[in-house]
C-alpha cells in the first residue's frame, strides 16, 4: 500500500495516486474482521471474474493487496457513475451512446458465460470521455453446465430510467414490485407467457391489468428506442432480445 497516495474518499472507495507511475486509481477496501470467515465470497467472486473479463466496457482490476486485517482492490479510476447523470436531462444521443456501451459489456459477459446480476446506475461507471464500464461484480456468477439454480431477487431496467430520470418499476416490496410491472406491461397469462403457471411462487389471483403503451412512458425516445425497450421487457425469456442481438437491431 506504500506506493499509493490517497487523495480523497468517494463513497465506499478512495481516489488515490500510484506514486511510482502517477496513475490515478480507485481503492476498494474490504475489512477482514472475522478471521474464521476469511475473505468474503463476494470479493472472491469479483476478483476471480475480473481477472478473466478483459473488455473496454468492464472496469479494470489492476491489483489485489491482501494484509492481515484488510483486502484492497485496486481499480482503474472513473470520474462518475450513471446514477449521477440521472439527475440531469440526458439527451437521446447520450442515451444511445451509453446504452451501446452497456450492451457491449453485457454481451461480452454473456459470451463468457458470466451473469452480472446487479446492473443498476450506481454500478455503471463513466469517465470524462463518456466511456461507460460495468463495475461491482460481487453478485456475479459464472454459469456452468448444467445451470445451477440462482436467486431471483436480482433485476434491472436501465434504458427507461435514463430516458425519464426515475425507475421504471419503483416497487417497495416484492408484491408491489410485481404489481408495478403488471400495471405497465399488462398482467401476464398463458398466452403472453406460456407455462407461466408452472413457475414457482406463481399466484393466479393477481389483478388483471392491460398493457400500457410504453411510448407514453418514455416519450423522449423515438420509435426504434421504444421498440427496443419492448423487446427487452418481454415476459417470456425465449422472446426477450439478447444484448448481442440488441447491438445489431435497427
């Protein structure tokens, strides 16, 4: 750690400078309070995956410094994150630029059989050149064969949030979240989503809502943008557009 000079604390990380090279980096410190538990599993996942994933739209992990009391991950430094941009009015051109980079990063992860599972504005870092990079892989999973069961409490919807400045489905509980989705996309049934009744936790007593025209929710986006959001929000996974396909869609 002697070669890094801390500059300032930014949330959960420190902005620092490498004394030897002059490079500005981000230091993420993880305290190891309980020796019996060792290194947290989230840190192990993040380190192992980022050592394998090398892409312009994925944050770079430069170094890992392990001492008795803490683990320090040394990342490339980016000036901001998407969450901060949502406080301003983002232009359509900027949305297109950022979404293209987001899809590039996701497509690369999926090509290498990695699910990020925690995509949200705070975990999408942006520098002054408007380069976007996926960060925080603590909840990510490498998908094996056969596919194991994974927790389902991990969702995201970012494109619409960039267009409106607010979450598309702002639920405050699991049921409220589902109702917010149904009120927008329509309550799913066997026609919209074949075999939905076979899904664990499915309940047939949900209120029946018709689908809302998404163009009225994201009026900033042009026709192609609305079509893309619709294809990303298909209920049935086999109908939902992949990140790779979205990059080539018109």
